């Protein structure tokens, strides 16, 4: 009997938005924290600077002009290309700017349990979360962490790989496209994946007196501002948005960042 396919993490690196250090830090964190074997794959147009142990692969054919890729992170749909991974491989696709809090084997166990696509249910901000009837809106999906079994969602690539941006722009972005078209879409359980900006950061003026504690859960995602690196800077270096900001490093993020950063990272 053939061995079961090795569980696989997939990330993306293209353009100049997130340099190699983000990919390398994610890889080293997973290598340190994971309790079960895995393969780490980076789909990239430039593998230079990736840490040893990362498997770099090229993007499959994708018609959208590169100048439009960032308008929703459309290259993510390339994760579903046929034959990218052996059929039956459990895959977790992650953004490189996430933080890993604990062993992610339970996420793979959930992916293996069926042919569903697991994605983050859009995380509401503070006021919509507290007063959903007043501020609520349709909650779609966030594609910062997506789990699926290779071979079960090929249509997401096949139905978009030959399209231009103008043909797909009505979706708004990649995660809305996945939300609308995935088969057997499921949300990760509440509390497993948290948003730094929406779940953890405090509104003004609470942010001035209350520190941001390291949460329970598996993954912390970052979307928009701030980026994880922003919370590692010197004191009085402002980070965040107009309503949720800080002037000091966040200790557990800074410790994580420098634990896995190397002098050779670009």
C-alpha cells in the first residue's frame, strides 16, 4: 500500500510586498511548533533568499496580467490547479504574514475528514461583533488560511485561470471568488483563527492602557495594517490604524519575530 501523501503547507511570494523574511519566519515557526511531519511549499516567481527546506514551485498558467494580481491576491486560486499536488494531499494554504500559536495538526485532521474546503469566516470588528443587528452585514470569507484536499477543488482554478481581471473583478477579490464557488465550503471553528486587528487590538482610548495579550487559538492573521513586523519596533514608533494603534512593541509578537528571524533574511 502506498504511503499517504505528506500534509502540506502552501504559501505565495511574488512582487515586493512581503520579502523573503516573512516566508522564512513562517517556515521556521512551523518547523519548531508542528508535532507531525509536513512539506512546506512556496509558489513564487523568484525563489532567491528562501530558507533551506522550503520547496519552491512556479505559478501554473494564469491569464490575469500581473499588474492586477494584487487587486485581491488573485494568484491564490493557483493553489487549486490540477496535479499541483498528489490527489488526496491535505493542503493548508496560508498567508506569509500570519503568526502560529500552536501545533496545527488538528487543522489537517479536519481537512482529512472530508472533501470540504475550510476557510475563515469573515471576522467582524468590535462594534459589529457586539451589536450585529445594528452594524451587521453579510459575513463572507477570509482566505488567510484555507484547508482543502488536493483534487477536490480544481474547478476554482480551471474556471478562473484563463480570465482577465475585468472578467473576475465583479467578485471583488480572491476570497469572495472562493467563498462563492468552493464546493462544500466550511468555516474553521470559532476561536481557532484570530484577526490581530479585529479580534485582539483595542480601540482608543483603551489601547493606551491595556496591553494586547497572547491569545489562545491556532493562528493570528493580519490584514491591512499593521503588519507583524510593525509591532517589533522601538518604543514610541506608532503602528496601527486611526482607531486601533499603539506606541510600543507587542512583547509576544516581538519575541516570536526575533526567535525565527535570521541575519541572512532579506
